[in-house]
C-alpha cells in the first residue's frame, strides 16, 4: 500500500536543506541537497511506519441545529404589548412616508 505525505523543505542559513513532516514531527533530515534531504527523511519514515497502523473509524455527526428563527415564529402571537409595539411601528412608518425628506 502507498500513501502520500507532504514534506516541508527549508533552506537553512548554512545552505543545507531541512526536510520534515508535520504528521511526524520526530522525523527530521538535514542534508546538502534537496534530493539527499528527501531521501534521508524517506528512510526515517519507512522505519517509523514499520510499527504504525493507520485505521479509519466512522464518527457520528449530529444534524445541524434547527433554525432558531423558525423556533420563535408565533412566540408573540397572543401578547398584547407586542401588538401595541407593532401598531406604533406602523404609525411611525406612515408618518415617515409622508415626510418629503424620505421620498
């Protein structure tokens, strides 16, 4: 079986090349050339992978929560104070629409 692994290659101050893998932080290789660094880390990773097993497991994913606005529809249906507030808002809008500044 083959897998793909991303490596981070970095040119150091002394012009050597460092190769490392984010997945295996204990595997680091430093060499004079890019190819030599890649080859050296491949050897380290082969040795490291001899004792490792990769397993895929299913994870339960919960359904997204119901829309919160949908849960609140009708919550003020029988509230006389809310009806009064709505009436005031309607009256204010009607006054604003008569104002030439809003046209």
